[in-house]
């Protein structure tokens, strides 16, 4: 029962994240075929790691919105995001938020590099080695917009390596993989009823809106009754209370 509850809970979360990502992609104008391709990249990026498809799907949607093309480029970018997140011991969503700023602008800024450095990724050192410059000179290059996104991605790939797969082999990673397996199992069950849940919510909303309309006249009458009853009691109440203390 406990395993079943964990599987169902994880499955519902996974299914909802995937549906949210698909809806976001559809809102960006992607067709079903393109969405399936993007979801395939998301799955490839987390296979064998401790990250779940639901999280990868959400990051995939925002990464595509940042200008990364679906296909090999997206798969590579999502794997880079997963490896950087594993090395930084943070979630894919948080790391995706940092890296997507770089893909959007086409170059890396001081803020993004500092965010990576704060999370234990020695990106400043490795970029300086790549360009053969000092840390001070590198900071000038970054502030002048001379470190493009492609070079940054290349250096970051060398820095983070295959951290996500390596973390998946640790006890904590093995546990996460097991939980991901339970979520995949639970997703199959969740998908049998989640489409109907949406319809239930829609019909409940219709009922609530109807009740709101029907309750409005009652609320107005009740408000009038309360006003008529309480207003006379409140009128001069302060003086009556003071008079009571005077008598006391």
C-alpha cells in the first residue's frame, strides 16, 4: 500500500508536469510532431540519471522558448543542464533558469557565471584557461559581451562532464532512480483518470459559478438583515459602555 501510494503520488506529479510542458509548447505554436520530438529530447537527457522526465519536460519547454532548436541541439543542451545541475547539487529547473538566460541573449553575463560559481562550478577558472587570459581580463571580456553562448556551452560541457550519470550511481541517486521508476509506474495509472479529472473540474466550476449567481440575492438580503439588526445596537454603544463603568 505504501509503495502504491508513492507510485501514484509520483505518477500524478510526473503526468501533470508533462502535461504542463506540452501545453506550454502548444502555446508557443508547436505542433504535435514537434512536441513529441521535444519530449524525446527530454527523456534522452535524463535517462540513467537521478532526474525525472517531468522536470526535464518543464525545462525543455523553457529551453525551446529561449531559442534552442528541437532535435540534437536541444538534447545536447538538456544533457548539459542535467550535468550542471548534478554537479551543483540543485534541480534541473533552477539550473535551466540560469542557462536559459545565456541561450536567450546569445552570450554569458557576469551574473550567470557568478550563479554557477556560487553553486560550486569552477566556470570562471575554466573559461580563463580556455581563452588563455587572467581572471581580471576574463571579467572585462564578459562585461564587454565577448564570451558567446556557444563557447560558454563548450567550456561548461568540459567542466561538468557526465556528472548526472555519475550521481545516478550513488546511493542517493539509486534511490532517486527507484522513485522515478515508481513514478513511471504510477503515471500509467494516473493517465487512466487524469483526463477525466479535468472534465470534473470544469463541471464543478460551472456549478460554483451558478451557485454564486443564485446566492447573490440571498447574500444581499442577509446583509440587509444584519445591518438592520446590528446598526441600532452599535448606535451609542460606546457611551452606554462608559455609562455602565460610571455606575459601577
